[in-house]
């Protein structure tokens, strides 16, 4: 149970909005479910999510334990672009979740890796994230790197930290990006109201740097190459939206209306470059743009 007291400045806020700013890691929809299930009370009385809070009130929030997720091997086809005894690089398709979580207990990249690699995955990420060195969003396609042992995992994680592991993406963004190249240096933190979203903010944020360059200007969209200097959650999506050029199809940070024929954002992790943790040699892995991306390039070039 968690007790939450209302400060004077929050007077009159909706209950679900008020709690979303005080329960880190919980989305507003998750809080609404708690309220609907009678797990948020005031003086022992249940409430509605549109209840307006008053100064001095103290709410009791009964947080439920997260559902345990069992991670099992699944025979799911993988497009492996590089593999040796230390690591594996996979071209993840759009729509695949990286690791199991409540609501996505199977069909993930981790489930597929467990089948493909057996016990040869690092343990640093825990039982639900074996081998996972970095992540990309469910609806972002492209390259992801996994470690097969703890030694390799630690070395690759260190390269992520010191920014020597290079990650290059391609994206279609809405509108005409006027400058041929640029850098977005803007801190990213949790959105103050919508807890599932990130935002450019100075509050409880971490530095974030994205370098971009224009590949082509098409009809109503711009084809960009983006290189991450840091790796914050949703970084490219948040940074491009902050410039007024959200990623095409991104209904979270851009236009809420989906793009016909496109599920999620048009963003592809195209290249990884790192120092091999075993040999010390430079390794660069790249992949072609997926069919959905190529189709959109043709569509906007022809319109």
C-alpha cells in the first residue's frame, strides 16, 4: 500500500492525473484500472477516476504485485546477420517485442534467442532478459545485439556507456527538415503526466544527443539518417518530435491518426559498429531497409 497526500498546488486535479505524477513507472491507464478495481481509496471509500482531489487529502493506493512471466524457448525464425561464440546480431522485424513482460509473455526476441542459442546467453540481464545488451522498440525494426556470455556482455555494455558502440538508424519524418545535418542535444525524462511517454524535460532527465543528416527530401516527408550518441528510451522519436518533425506513423509522439499500411513508426536500426569483446577487432554489421520502408519511400517519391 502507498499513501499519497495532496499538496496545495495540486488542488482540483483529476485523481488519475494526480496519481500518475506521483507513482513513477505507472501509466495513467494502469492507474485508472486500479481506481476501477477499487484499489484507490479515500477514508476507506472507493472513488471514480474523474474525482477531483483537494488539499490535505490522503489517498491509499493498493498496488498489486506484477504478474510473474516465465521465459521459455520458442522455435521462432531469426534473421541472424552475425554470430560467433561471444555474441549474435539479429535483424528484428517490426512488431516483435524484445523481451517478455506482462502482456507479452511469448513470441519475443528473447524467446527466439533461447531456442537458437540454448544456454549460451549471458545472465547479466536476469531470467527475463538473457543476453540483451540494448533494446529497440516493438514497432522499430532492425539490428539488435545480444551477448552469449557475461564477459562479452560486460565489455559491450561498457562500450554503450562510453559511447564507442555506434548505432545508426534511418527514419522517415513528417515535413521538410530544412537543415542538411544537425544535432539535437536535449535531455529526456519521463513525461510529467503521461507516464508511458518520454519528453524533452529538465526534470528528472538524463542527457540525450542525436545526430542526424538528410538522405532525401520527398513529398511531405524527409528521409533521415540518425546516429545515437546516447541511448535513452524513445530517443529518436522524442528528439525528432521536439524539432516539429515526428517520425512517420508514430501515434505516440506525432499525429494520432495511423498511416494507412504502416503499423507504428517508420524507424529502422540499420547499422551497428563495435569492438569485438574477444578479438579486439572492429565489427560493423548493417542490413537492408525492410520492405515496408522501401514501399513508403516509393509512395512518397511518387505522390
